[in-house]
């Protein structure tokens, strides 16, 4: 809740940061003292929008409202309302509070969906080339403001700068891909299929899409969903993860300037906010997250279209003739984003003849990957606790732990070391559960048949990899893996042109490629009588 004293303290901190001043005395006149000039007003309004999620309208522009810290605090509190719940966001690298944000409740969700619904007809009516131009402008704006996107992405996730910068670049690239892909004809060709008739298929948008994305790739996962949804003529209400709303708020700001009002809106919040969005007047839901979350959404969505991507626990089959760089490549993939990638390798499966060699090779490679130097922290306290629980319950007979190296002053963050676990029982929690952290388990099989059985033994079926040099063997194994995406002698290699999606416990949605366009469209067959028959 917003208390007067608490809001005054927050506004004071914000002013000091924006204006680069010391805290003013209580009741000090900011305008008369020259602390708040016209440029200061503009910077303050932008900071208030980012910090509190509120905009200053023309009707609000009375100097008296902004003359003192106390009046600004009262103005903000009035805008938020007395019953607005807040959450404290922490820096994963330090564990310290970094900002507070209002949680979207029923009024905020209903208002966003209504605004999106009102904007939908005009956006859908645009010719594909016009929508494509606007999406290209949005991609350009993201690139122009990439430093801002990188900074807030890092603030919420703790990612190294290079990782965050690459993901901002991928976001812009994906939007450009769908700006072009939507102009290609993916429908069956029109033609003479019935006597005296001509038929064709129209692809039409679904309407308003509720998009819910996770905290591991806040910007990129949003782009995977909103790119095809917007390109095909839908409007979107985006609900980011509780801990990482920052880039989603920037997306909504820049979309309003390039796509138009109401086309892409962001409602920050918690799981209850997401449930409200699923239960609202949206036409479809696109969800990326946990299997439990996906099941809940399916129950609440009823007969509406649902697209799900629900995680991996992905196998990597390492054969005796695997390339020399296999261990380094697997460890790099398993520690990228601190292992918090649905498609990252998690379960290494070997033949017995190369089991010990693989354990030693992975251990050596992992020893060179240090949390705090080569990869960032886990995202939040709950995820760190989950890691600790699974590792604590594991009965691994062999355990190799990489060193930790958090930077000075960041020792209190959610840092967890890379681990190699081997000599495991088949029902070990580190094998059966997706740790979603920089951890690799290693299991041995008697032959290829057993290796495939181990690989396919968990409910998830998102991605997998095979490592070996005999073309016939690796391709046969790749064909036998139950996964939506399989790599051979590489891992986590993805591009906008190729589809990504799972099976079974990993959901049934498709991200990326032209195939994702149909996730957000429905076909309509039109048949016209042209003869006398």
C-alpha cells in the first residue's frame, strides 16, 4: 500500500536521482528555489511513468501540484489510489531493493483489455504492409534505445551486459522478421476445387491476445509472442513476470509511439494478475512458463485458443566419438543465463564406455565457468531456494562444484555455482525435475536403445542434442528423440526462421518461424459459385 510517509520518501529518492540533488528540506519550494525547471519537469514525468506506472496528463499540469515533494507525493498517491498493492523488486546480483511497482488488479486488467479491444478493429484493418512498416519502426526504436533496454533488462535479471545486449538485438531482429513474414502467403492457393466454384482461404486475426511471459528472458520471450501476434493483426495485453516488468513497460511505451494507442499494453503484476488476464475478455492466451502454470491456464481459458511453452529438462546424448569441443560446448550452454533456459542441456546421457571420460571432461570445463565472471545469478529467491532443495535432496555419488566469484559488494545476490552430478539413481530429483540452473547430470546407458529410453523418460519434450561424428548414427538418434527441436554437435542455436516448440509436458505452442503466424490466426474458407451448377 502507499502510505503518505512512504510515498514522500520514494518521491524524494526519485527527485534526487532525476535532478541529481541532495534531499530538499521538508516543504521546500522546488520551483522557487530553481531545483525544478522545465527540463526537470520533463525528466521527472518520465521517471514517474517508469517508477510508478502513471502518466501526467494535460489536466494534471498545475505547478502547485509539483511545487513541493509532499505535493508530488500526494499527487502520485492520488493517481495510484489508496488500495493499490505494491511489490518490492530486488536486484538479483545483490539481493537489495531496486524499485517498487504497483501490481495490476482487476480494474487495471479490465481497462487494458477494453482499450486493446477498442484498438483491435483498426489495427486488424491495416494492410499487412502498413502493419509491417510500423513494426519495423518499433524495431528501429528498440535499437535506438538499446542502451536503456539493456540497462533495465540487466536490472531485473542480473545478466551480463553482453547477454542482455544480444537479447535486445534478437528482439529487434525477430520483429523485423515478422514484419516481412506476414506479407508472405501461407494459405492454400485459391483455385477450382468444386464444380462451378472458386475457393480461397482467408487468414484472420483472433482479436485480443493475452500474453504471459517468464523472468528468464523477459524481453526475448515477449518478442517471440508479440511479434507474430501483432504482425497478424491482433492487439496484445502483455503480463510480464513479477520480478522482471522493466523491459515490458518500455515495449508498451515505444509501441504506443510507433504502432498506435492500445495495440500493445503492459500490465505488471503477480500470478493473480495473470489469472485475471486469462479470465478476462481476451480471445486467446499465449503463455511461456512452468507446467503447473500451463495446466492452470488451460483450466481457466476454457474453449479459447491457448499456446503453451512449458519448459525442458533437456537431454544431451554424448557418444564415444563426440567432437573434442563437446564438453566445453555443453557447459557453455548449461551456464548461459545461469542455466535458466528451457532449451538448455540438463541431462547428459552417455554409453558406459565413455561415461567416466564424459564426467571428467564436463567437470574440467565447468571448473572454468565461474558465477559472477562468466554468468549471472539466479533470478530470484524462490528460484535459489528451489536449486538448494533439489541439490540438497540429490543422492549423487559424484559431485563437481565450480568456484563462485561474485563481484565485491554483490555477495548477497542469488549466486549459485555450476555443478556436475554423476553416479545418480534413476529417480534422483536432479534428474526428474528441471533444476533450471547451471547444473548438468550425467547418466550411463548400455546401448543406443537404452540411451534413447533415458532421454525420453521425462514428461517434458522441448529440445535435445546429440554429440557424435558418425552421420548415420547421430541422425538415427536425432530421429528417435521425442523433442520439438534437436541439435547435432551444437546446442541453443536458434534463429527467427526456425520453429521452436515442445511436446507433452513442454506444451504445444510454436514460437518463431512462419509457423508461429498460425498460432494467432484462424482460417476462413470462402467458396463462390461462378457457374450454373
